[in-house]
C-alpha cells in the first residue's frame, strides 16, 4: 500500500510538472506571437529649419565696372634710322637702352667727310652756273644792241632808197642808182634778221643758264641735306629702346639704330566682347568717353593710371572676335610700353537695380526671398551684370523684400528657414587684415628684402606694412603667390 501510494504521488507530481511546463510554453508562444503581430509606433516627424542670412533688396543707381586686361602702348614711337651710309664717329653718352634724351639732342654722328666734298662740289657748280647766267645775260644785251643798230641801218637805207626814187621820178636820177639803193635796203633787212637770230640764241643761252643755276641750287640743297643727315637728333623728348650700334661701326642707308619712345604719351589696348562693346555706345552709335583705370600689379604697391576711351579698331583681326579698344591714359608715371595691366572701365549707370551676392542666384535665374511664416519664396530676376562676387539684378516684386544671401541644394521654395538679419552696410567693410605669426612674418620680410627687381621705394613701403601688427590680406597673398607659398 505504501509503495502504491508513493507511486501515485510521484505520478501526480510528474503530471503536474508536465502541465505546468505545457502552460508555460503556451504563455511564451502567445507572447511571441503578440510581439510579432504588433505594429511599430511611427516616431513623430519634426520639420527641419535652415538658418539663412538675409539681405534687404534696395533699388539703386549703379555704374557697373567692366573688368578686363590690356597692354600698355606708346602713342608716339619713332624708329631712328641712318639716312645715309657711313661710319659712326660719335655717339651720345645717353645712347643706350633706357637712356632719356631731349628734343634736338645729338644722338649719333656719321663721318661727314664725303658729304662735305659733295657739298664743296655743289657750291663750285653753283658758282659756275651763276657766272654762266651773268655771261649769257651780257651776251643777250649786246645782241639786242646790235639788233637795234641794224634796224637803224634799215631806216637809213630806206630813206636813201626813197630819195633815189624821187630823183628818178623828176628825171634827175638814174635807174641804176635806184636799184643800188633798193639792194642796200634788202641787205640791211637781212642783217636785222641775222641779229634777231643772234638775240634769240642769246636768250636761249640765258634760259639754259637759269636752268643750270636751278639744278646747281637743287644739288647744293641736297648736299646740305645729306650733310645734315649725318647727324641723328632726337625729334622729341623720350626714352631710347633697342639700341643696336656702337661707335666705329659701318651703317648702311636706312639701317635701324634705335627706337625712341615717348613715355608720357601712353595708351592701353584691350579686347572686349561684342556685347560689352555695345554697352559702351550712345544712342547714335558713337563710342562714349567713359573713364578707365589701369592697374599694374606691384606686390602691394600697385601703380594706377586713369584715362578715357579714345577709339576702337577699324576692323576685326583674322581669327579674333569682339572689338579691340584703345584708351588714352594720363598720369602714367612708372608705366612702360608692353606692361600687362588690369583695367576697370566705368560703364554708363543702370537705374533701379539691386546689388546682391552672386551666391543668391541659382541656375534657374531665381532668388529666394523670405515669405509668409518664414518660408522661402522664389522670385524670378533678370541678371544684368556680374561685379566680382556680386551681381546686379532687376526683378518684379523684388525691391523691399529680404533675400537669402546664399542658396544651397537644401533650400527651395516653401522651405522653412530661420532668418539671420544683418545690416546691409556690413558688406562694405574695409580690407581684410591678418595677424602674422613670427615665422610667417620673417619669411615674408626675407623674400621682400631679397627681391632685387623691386624698386627701393616700393620695397620700403612693403617692409613698413609687414612691420605693422596686422597686415592686409591682399598684400600677404600677393607676396606669397610670388614666393610659391
């Protein structure tokens, strides 16, 4: 009985354990099924807000600046050439490349010995011609006197002939005497004709002598001109360039000796597009005399010259486009022909335009403005000019709105933004200044001091700027671009 009771208790406990395990398995399986069937809860969505800088669009009258590059040229350049051949016997002390000369100054002399001989012969020929003219004039006067005497003889013979005719009519004279008197008249007339021929020959001799005298005078003037050509003089104040002769050298006629350049009469030549050229014309199609500023990069000490547009090339060169323009410069101290300069041409003013940063315009030609509820709104504009990092635009409904200063791919119409406003005058700050480290400052100073091509005055100014606690970023950038840093 005891064994049976213990067996039944064990069997009961085993069944109870198995039931509990089965119940527990069902609970776990149901929980897993409920978990798998449960839908995940969607997180709450929050709209993203972008911080943007705003600029108020204000209508202005702005004169755009056309920026380009050009080359300095001299408006007055002369090639000095030898007019005659010969040996160079004298050169001026300033006859060298870069030598400054004055108007009328003697630059070179060619041996004048041959020209002096030619001049002496011309003077002798002139004296002979003058003597020949005088002798021919005297001969002509004598011939005319002889002609007058012969004409007087004719008158006398004519009177004698009439007397003999009268005597013969009264029966006193004879026919033989009349014939003799008539023959004498004829002989006298023949003598007059001979004398006239002599006078004509004398006058022709005078004409020939006069012609010879003129030729001798021309030869003398030519000899004097050739003698003067042995001396090469400067026709105007200027600077010599490309000198190519030395004392003692034989030069040929028309050989180039040097170039004379007027450094005070300069102009700049530059090429612009046809569209830019059209903006510089007035209503009648004439070129406007707009101001021009030429700048020669000088490592922080730029040289500048002002001027006005003067003319445009007559034709477009082969394989070229646009227009070749010329601007006459004034106050050109430091400039030389051949300098490559940057140009700023002041265009006619534009009315009712808005200046904005270039980043405010997208590829579709729209700008984003602040709309209702701080959401971006697209406004179509017309791009008129690009001015460095700025643009000049004109658009309907743009004036007075707040424009987003820089667009990004994340911005668009309808995007919620957080405006960051700033004063419109903050964009017109002074030049950026840098605080240099000791090593960087020393490296820049060493480079400037070792630059022998820089004028001493310009070097001192740059060193003075580098000695300041802060230095203009543009000056540092120029120096480092030259030193490879």
